[in-house]
C-alpha cells in the first residue's frame, strides 16, 4: 500500500493533521487503539485557538470565562465577560476529526500497531497480521512514548509524570469557572484542577499519584464513591530532538510539544501540524522545526516556570498568592492573560515594577527563572 503521507497515531493532533492533508495528498492513519479517546485529558482548550483551528463544535461540553485560584489558605478570582476556554469531550473531538478526514479521502487502520521502519517502509501489525505501509513521508503522532521517535533515534531530556483524572457527580455552582488548586501539602508535583461540565458533574485531575488526586477529591468535599469515570495517562515536560530525520517527522506529544505549565499539548501540536503541512507541501521537512519556533519558545519559557514552581515551598506560594490577588495584579492578568500564551501573561506581570519588586521580596532568585 503506497501513500503520500502515513501518520502513525490517531489522537487529536494526528487526526487534525490528516484533515489538513487529506484531499490534497493520499493519507493513511495508523492507530493502535480500537476506538478513539480513553486517555486522561480534561480537554480545556483556549477558545480563541479553538475557533481559529476550526475544531468541531460538537465536541464542546462547556464554556469557561474565568478561574478561581486556591492555595492552602487563600483564594482569588479572575474573570472575563466572554468565554476564554472550552471544555471538550476528547473522544468526540478525535472521532469527528477522523470522520472529516475520511470524508476527504484519508484511509484509517484502526487497531493497528506500528512496529518499525524497514527498507523505507512502515511495518505494522493488526491482530496477528503483519503488513507494510509505504509512504513518501511518515509522521509520528503516537504520543509521549513514541515508537516513531525511538525508531529515528530522537533524544529526550524531560520530566515524565503520570496523570490522573476522574469525572465525579456533585453540586457545582459556578459552571463557567475552572478551579486551580496549588497546595504542595496535598500534591508536591503539580497543581490540581476542577473543570465543571455542568451543574452536577465535573472533571478533577492532577499529575503525580492517584492518592494525591483522591486527597484533592476529599479536600473539595466530594465523595470518592461519586466517581463515575477514571482515566490515566502520561506526559513528558521537556525537549525531544530532532523532530525530523530524513522523511520522518514528529508532531504533538511525540515531539513533546506540550505546555510545561499545564501539561496540555493539543493546541501546540495542532499549530505545529500547520507548519508540518507547509513543509510536506514543499517536499522539504527541514523547514518544519524553524516554522515552529514560537511554540519552542513557549516550551522553553514554560520549563523555566516549571522549575520555579518546583523550587518554591508552600509558604512562598502563599506569599505569591498575596501578590497575584492584589487589585493591580488582577487587572494585569485580566487585561493580558492568554490561555495558550503563558509567556505573554507572565511577561506582563514582570514588566509591572511594583509587582516585580513584590515578587523579588518573596523569592530573590525570581529573575533567574524568568530571564
């Protein structure tokens, strides 16, 4: 079987890339799972990029216009008049993207596992049958543990975390606000979040251990016995390179195109999918990484903030909450905050002399992590 492009991995980014290419190129998508979805993914995507990327409206299950931030002993609220982010059903998102790609001519091999490259072809297996798929270009969109990345000898320097998410029944009043909890006494590895779906169900998640997530469930005064769904997954926060070797490219989680602050990778991966399409159209994958330089800058900056978070103790976090909850800081955040551009948000805070001075009093080495 001969194709122009063979995409290994039918997650949101792989399916999105298939949409971009199908109709113009002969595209194959190889997906190891028998169905879409299933991975732990709260699915909070910035509203602006969701619209720009023309993602399916059917996948949106809730719209968020604000956030409430909680530490161990205090809280503050950020809100906007309009929706800033969407809560998305990942299974619907993946399936709708796949259906649209198929309608454009893409061919899908579900329940088919990529094994290796041999003599310029992809060797895959479905049940007990092994067969070859040949293409001019191959794309690894097969997640953090990418087999394609291993095959091309990509090197990884990253922090790997286990992610846990539950969907729980409860009573949720502010359905258009996400909750962010930063309490190292509950979870030292990452923050915790609650994203309402509606007034009676919400998704709670974190990275670290499942016990940490259950402690958060109890802290939030929710019942463990009200959990109706549990999902798990892994994330890699760091750098994997190269993204291209020969006629093979990596995209999405396979390239670690992941936000280090929130561990979200869908939007960054889709933005880089556009760069990859441009490169494939020109028959030159070597320009791909340079076209993704803005995403690379966001990741580099996010990794510095991740190191800052790990260096802070809870008492210092409490003092930062005092800074962020000030009227001046909230005005800056509400004016400049961008759900997918963390660098823009934090840079705006740092450029305010009073806020920077207060931050340096809390953590004198702050600039070392920001510059």
